[in-house]
């Protein structure tokens, strides 16, 4: 729930609150009626989910055999337990910035190596994609001098901080490289907007590899390097970017805000923040097509990847991986298992022809109602 003004200053410690993420509401000191209503809602959701949880051991394939990888987005190492519970196929996005935001000091290399190695080991051979820190925008760190910026989301954020302070990225990359020894792991860079950014990122990786080789460290230098596609500039030139990377993962949370010029955390412009806007859909299609043209896989780790209406559309565009919050895996898998690739392709093609986001959303809802069982529709 974002954009609830003055929440942190108005709500005192030890106050009871209820949060309804579907409604986007926070209830402060909820009355008994609200508590009862929310408890019923939780029960209702859990009942519907129970149906899908039974399918967790089954593969994430469409009815006609097209496979989609379903991975997890995590921020804390403890979340690995939850993803295991839901049979996640590894981690599609490990947000490292919390480590940087937790203390007054930057996390040292050995602490980072310990954390990443533990997570990778727990993933037992499944791919773990570690994203380099995305500090800035709405994520601040005490361990970091931060300038007040008039437009933080258009400002000094993520890889841009790494470009100005390469030693910070170097520590993180060395920690990742040393952790690769325990299992498969990839590096992902956020907020990339040009090939120049990618060349910088890769030079940091190459430099870290050389340093470790000089120290005779045990590690695999062939670690895949990918980027997030979350800046429209990168999506538009995805065909030129793809040859430089091993994979691309679409970050719709940011891609929408930058495409629509609507701050993702500002309630006042929430109605301009449109997942199904044709411009956003074009950028997604462009990215997937570009990746496939150059023989690399394309995933999605933004919130759109777990939207019931969006999943058949994304499958139809050819998305290879959906990375979602672990608790959403049962629903995402259930949807994948209930559509055919043939239907999904038609859905994607038809959606791409519609001129407004309302028409896309109405059409996708209509298709979801036609294709999916009632239990799934509770989650629209
Ligand atoms: C995104 O932008 O979609 C994303 C997954 O990254 P974050 O939400 O951390 O910015
Ligand atoms: Mg992002």
C-alpha cells in the first residue's frame, strides 16, 4: 500500500492496524466489524488458494505443453523458506538494497558473501539472480550521503550511483562471484538506460574477475550478466542491447511509471499509472521479441507478472519467466496451467491491436472469465 499520507508520523507505536493490499487501504485501530470483515476475506482467499496449492508439485506448463519458469522476488534471506514452500524455481529477483538500508555502514564483502552463499545453497541448484543495489528513488540508505533531489525517481539511483562510486559495486560483485562457487547465480543490473551503462557494468564485473583470479580465488568466472528493462529508453533499443547481455528481466513497476510519467508512489497520479496502456504493452513486446531474436531469455519481475489478467497476455507474447512474490506462486502457476499457448497467442495479438488501456483491460477480463475457473477469478 503506497501513497497513504503521513502514515508513519500519525500512527503511533503499538497501534493496531489492518492492511488491505487489494483495496490499497490501511485501517488504523480497526473496529470489530472491520476486523471480522478482513478475517473473512483472508479465509475466503485462503480457501481459493488451497485449490491451487494442491497443484504446486505439478509443472508450470500450459495445457498444450509450453513451459514458463516461475521464480520468486525476495528482499530478505528468510523469504527463501516461503519460496521453498511454494516450490519456486529459484529467485528471479533478489533485491539487495535492504542490506544497504539496514545499517549505518555499507555491508562488507564477507557479510554479503555469507548471505548470498547461504541463499544460493538453500536454492539447491535453482538459478538465483542477484540484483545490484537499487538505492535512490524511494529507497534511501543511512549508510550513504544522500542528496535531496527535486525528482528522485529521475535522479541518482541504482546503477547511476554505482557508476559514480564503482568501489561499492565492486564489493558487491566480488561477493556475488565468491558465492557462485556454491550454486548457479547471475548478476542483474537495475535502471540501465543505454549500452554505455551496460559496458560500465560489465567492466566492473571483468575487473572483479581479474582481481579474484590474481588472488587464486575459487569461483566460476562465467557468471551470467543480465539487466532489468525498466527504463523506456532501454526497452526501445532492446534489440541493440540484447547482444550485450545474457538475459533481460522487465521491471514493470518502474517501466510503467517512466512510460506514463506517473510516479509509482503518488496516489494523486495513480489513475495515470496504467499497466495495460498500449505504450507499455508495446515496450514489453519489443523487449521480448528483441531478446528472442538474439537468443536470450526474457523474464518479468515487476508486479504485472502476478496480475491474473496479464498472465495469459504475457505467455502469448512469449515471456520465458515470471518472477513474483512467493505467496503469489500458487495463483500464477494455476493460471499458466489453465491456458493454452495457442489461446494466449491470440489474446496477445488481439490485445496489441486495442487502442486504449480500458479496452485492453476489458478484453483481458472477458478472456479470463472465459478461460479460468471461478476460484481464480476471485483474484482479479
Ligand atoms: C520494477 O521496477 O518492476 C522492479 C521489479 O524493481 P523495483 O520494484 O525494486 O524497483
Ligand atoms: Mg525497478
